[in-house]
């Protein structure tokens, strides 16, 4: 965990290992909104995937009925 006491060392270590360093800060409320939005996106994507599978299955040709030679 990074805090104000170890921030300088963390930046030095991170930069040495990964190069560029950037900070993204979120308030607790913004983080909560982000988490809710991501959950909504996941739900929507899963829902769309289910719909696509449903229609792909519906568009498949029905299995042909076996013919016994007595076509009437």
C-alpha cells in the first residue's frame, strides 16, 4: 500500500521498473460510481451475448425430418 510516508520510494521503484509514472486519483464517491458503471457494462455485455446466442440458435436450420418414403 502506498501512503504519504512511502510515496517517494514507491515512485522511484515504479519508475525504475516500468519507466513512465502517472497518478489517477478518485474520490470514494467517484470510485463507487466507477465500480457501479463497470458492473452495469458487464451486465449489459453478458445480456447482449445471451441475446446473440439466442438468435444464432434460432436462425439455425431445423433438423430435417426423417422420411419413411411415404410422402403424402
